[in-house]
């Protein structure tokens, strides 16, 4: 299901569901870069565009890895209000929220760096519950 309305009252909006698979996460990351380039918000391949791709990739990978429920998709939302870009990734699992404080994992850890990267590149980020079920992890960047 897709809703793409580039001229809403509150800003420019893109929302789409993806399968809760690594392939779905890669597609969401790729479509984000292309959508922002089409909107002329961030030109494809620039450092700022790469930072947004990294944030989207990490949030989507977390939705697939930690928020996946069999038969349920995750959803990506992009909203531009003035000079702020808001990225939202929603999944169907509401019993497991990410930590509110991020810490570097042990040096030998292979995983656990995703939210550290999100916190480093985003201006702010957080998590909210989603109605009727699930959660949304969001990140905002000042453009």
C-alpha cells in the first residue's frame, strides 16, 4: 500500500509499506534516496543524502530484525516540513522498544551499532507507540 502526496498541508509526504525482509529494508533505503532527489530536497549521492540513507537503512534493518511479526510489513514514512526531514519506520511489535539511551557495544561486537549511528547523524530521534499495534521509531534532520 502506497500513499504519496507531495503537497500536503503539513509538508511533503511519502509513505510506503515493505516486506519485513532484508530485501525490503534495502529497497526502502534506495527509494528514500531517489524520492529525496526527485523532491530536490537532497541530491542523490551527496554526503547529506548518504547520511539519510544510513539512518533509513539502520531503522529499517532494526524493524526487520527486532520488530518483525510473521505476515506483517514495516512502513517507511518521510515528511518534510520546512527545513526539517522526519523519517519514520513503523513495525508491528509493541512489546520491544529500543533503549532511550544508546551506548557503544563492546569493541568485539558484530552488532549493536545501528542506533549509535542514528543518534550520531540525526538531529534528534525517538520512539512512540503506534495505534492499533506496534511502534514507530523516528529520526529528524535539519536540512
